[in-house]
C-alpha cells in the first residue's frame, strides 16, 4: 500500500476517533450525581425469609450488616432493612434510585409498599430487579426523625446476590441528575434494539441480493446479537428461569464479540482462510461448554468458570479484531475511508471492554453503548457507496443502451444493403434466365419457323400454332418477371390469377387445389425456384401433352415437406422427351437440386388416369435449403 494513501487513511481514522470520544466524554454524557444533596443511611440489617412477603419480613430476625452485601449460593429470599433520618419531609417527597443484583424485589417505606412488580416465587419469579427504577417516596409516608426503608428480594439461578445502598435524595433534583442515565439504559436501548433489528432485516435482504453474502450475513448476526442484548435487559417476563438467563447472558455477549470479528474479516474482502468458520466454531464450543458448566457443576464454581472463560474470550476477540484491522490497513490500499474509521472505533471500544473486563480496570460497556449508532452510520456509508455504484451502473446501462441503439441502426443499414444486393443478384439471375429461355425456347421456335417459312415447308395452321405457342411462353415469362414474389402465399395467388386464365384460353380445364396452411412459407429465392418449376411444367403440358386437362396440387400434409404436383391427361413421358424437348426437364431438375428437393416424373395412374404426373418435394427447413444452395 502506498505510504500517502496509508497516511490519509490513518488521519481519517484518527479524526473520527477524536470526534467519537469527544462526544462520548462530553458534558452531555455525564451523570451529574453531585448536583443534589444525598440522603445517607445510618444502619443496615439483613434477614433470610421463608417467603417473599411483607409479613414474613416483619416476622424475620435481622442481623446487622455492612453494604454492599453479597450472598452465595443457594436460592434465597432476603430482606434488607435500612434506616435514615430526615429533619422534615420535603413537600414533593424523596426520590429513590433502586437497583439491586437480584431477580426481583419489593420496596417498603415505614411498612408501606411503594414498589412491587411481577412475581417473586421461586421458579416463577420475573426479573424486574435487573433494571434501575426512580421511585417517589411520598411525603405522607415520611416522618421527622428516623425512617425505615426495606427491600424484599428473590434470587434463583444466578449464584450471587448483591445488595447495595440505594441512591436517595430530593425527588426533583434526583430525577434531573439521573435522567441521562435512565434514558441511556432504558429508552436508548429500546430504540437501539429496534434500530439494530431493522438493520438486521436489511442485512438479511442483502444476503440474498448482494454479491458479498458473508459480509451481509455477519452484519445481520451482529445487529441481531445487539437486539438480543437489548431485549435481555428490557424484557423480564421470560419463559425460562435464572439458569436460562445465565445461559442467554453468555451466549448473547459472546455472540457480539465473535460476530464483530467475523464481520470485520468479511468486510476486508480478503478473509483469513477458515477464520470465520473458526470464530463460529469457537462460539458454539464456548456455549456448549457453558451449558455443561452451569447445569452440571455446583455453584458458584460453574458460574465462576464460565465468567472467567467469557472474559478470556472477549479479550482474545478484541485483540484479534484490532490485529485484523491493522494488518488490513497496512497491506491493502483501502478507499472505504468512512467505513474503515467506523470499524476502527468499534474495534477500539471492544478492546477497551475486553481489557477492562479481564483486568477489572475500566467500567466497560463502550461497544454495547456505541454499537447501534456505529452500525447505523456504517450501513448508511455502505449503502451510500453502493448507491453510487448503482448510479454508475445506471449511467453504464444508459451508455450501453445508446450504443445498442446505434448498433441496431448499423445492423439495419447492413441488412438493407444485403437485401439490395440479394435483390440485385436475383434480378441478374432472372436476366440471365430470360436470355437463356429467349434463346433456347422462344428464339429457337421462331428461328425454326422462319427457316420453314423460307423453305415454304409450313402451312398456315402450323404457323399459327407455332406463333401461339411462342406467345404463350412469352406471356408466362412476362408474368414471372412481373409477379411480386415474396412468399409462398403470394406465389400461389399469382399463379391462380394470371396463369389459370391462359391455361383455360389454351383449351385446358384446370383443377386447382391449394392445401397449404397459412404459416407455411419458404425464403423468397426458394419460392421463386418453385415458381419456375411450376411454370416450366405447365408450359410443357400446354405445348406438348396433347391433352385438355391439367391439375395443380400444392400440399404440406407431409410434416416438414412441401409437395407440388402437376398432372395432365396427355401423352405422358413420350410427349415430354420426344423431338428434343428434354431441355425443360433439365432446367426443372437443376432448380429442384438447388432447393434440396426431389423431382420425379411418372405416368398418372390416379386422378386423370392417363398422362404425366410431375411431383416436386421440398423440405420446409430453410437451413437445409441454404446449405444445399451453398454446396451447389
């Protein structure tokens, strides 16, 4: 990677770090607990209860204790009683921030219940004690002098019970001082949970629509692991007890660490071989071991072992995340600067959490607090980059469409030129054919007639017949030239409208049968060849058959084959081949060969009973015809 590009990337990362940590440590992020007068407690006592009820608490025997108080390891109902003094009850009462490391609790002031949520019985308890509460202690329940505040708590599953001295003071001042923290742990997590859930859905769509499927899959896992983290702290009436919450705690928190590692590795586009698979396998092994420890080992040994393993896993994942990013930035020229800066913040937050959890040096929670906003910014940057690519793709498509239109116009012009060349070739072939027919057919007849006249060896009847034959042949030639032959249907119409009257004028009866479907067709040059064959056969029948009936049948009854039959009731093959009349048969055979067709001559044993049957069979596959023409 070039040094100037690397320097630019590190400067952007540094700038983003300064902005992030400046906002994170700003005065708006601090809780002003020094802005009010705190009420102090004079004495604390603890008692173990047989039932989580006020009556059981009143009947219990208490012993003095110091706070914080920790109890282990069996399930327990405990009562914590504290005393405090007030000179005069404030008009708006006192405020109490209640948070204890228990499953659930009841709060009483001078014997009256001021807070009670959910269930307290073993096995059915809810976990409302897992979040803080700001509770108003009404002035009417307070008295000048000594007052008693007590907690009735339940803990079942998690081995440790931690009871601490609550935060208490004037209600309005305490509410103002703790409002940012309450917003952070309740409202913010609720909003962030829905945000990461939505981002996870977007990532799931990207799994099926994006080429970077692993990246999208890890993004979905990372988003939903944070959603699960938020739900863990905000949904307390869960379908499993304390043991289930411990298993869920380790599974969710370890998933966040592993998912970030896999996500960053996939984002680099140069993943470590089997690195992501190893991370997923480590998560599965860790949680399988956790279930075994928590269910099979005695408490608190099983929990302590899992807690230590979780701290090690968090530290290892955080160090791997940092190392993976640093190695990527050092070896690859990275142009996704904003995404790189956001991921570097995530990596540093995770590293601080891992070090703090393992060594007990820092408060932790940096990644969990910042992940939703960082993920939102990252997804926004990713979509913006891909939207830019999408815009580029649209421009490219427009350019390709313009070029395609131009290419289509060029191809249309080339096709038009080829059609003109083909028409010119067809005209040249027709010109040569007409010259050949004029020379060999009409010209020969007229020359023979001229010689006979000069010798005086011809009578008027023979002269009239010869002239009539020459005129008929000239008319047929003119018809073939004038006919706008473009398709088989047009050719059949021309024959029926132009040639049929001349056949009848020659004294022949015509039986015209057209048994061809509308969609049967051939290329124009093939149609022209069929026209010539048909014209030649009809001319021969008129001139040489000596009959008075002609039948023309065009059919496509045989699949893939067009059949043309010309039948007369004349003298048969002798009339066609005698007196040097085989030239027309030769022309017909040549044209049939050009069509890859089959031409046969046979006596008519059906239909008209006597005479000649000329049958032409042409394949309807234009490719076969074209190949045969090229071979010819």
